[in-house]
C-alpha cells in the first residue's frame, strides 16, 4: 500500500515537473512575443509622430499659400478700383 502511494506521489511530482517546464517554455515564448509587440508599437508611435509633424507642416504651407493668394486677390481688387 505504501509503495502504491509512493508511486502515485512520484507520478504526480513528475507530472508537475513537466507542467512547470512547459509553463517556463511558454513564458519565454510569451516574453519574446511581448518584446516584439512592444518594439512594433514603439516603431508605429515614431511613425505616427512623424506623420503628425508632416501634417502640421503641410497645413502651415497650405495656409501660407492661401494667404499669398488672398493678398494677390486684394491687390487685383485694388487695381480694378483704381482703374474705375
């Protein structure tokens, strides 16, 4: 009877050791995946910042050109009034 219980205990311990080893391997895999995901997020955040800066730059340039067009229109209107 005692040997049967010892065998059962030994089997359970072996199963637990296997489980712990499997969990450690899975943990390493998950840590690697997490590291890769964080790297992708950091890269995407850098891209987003650059795109946002580009958007701001383009907006400023368009506003500048629009202001120059308005100035030209004002000058043209002034010439027409002066000619009348």
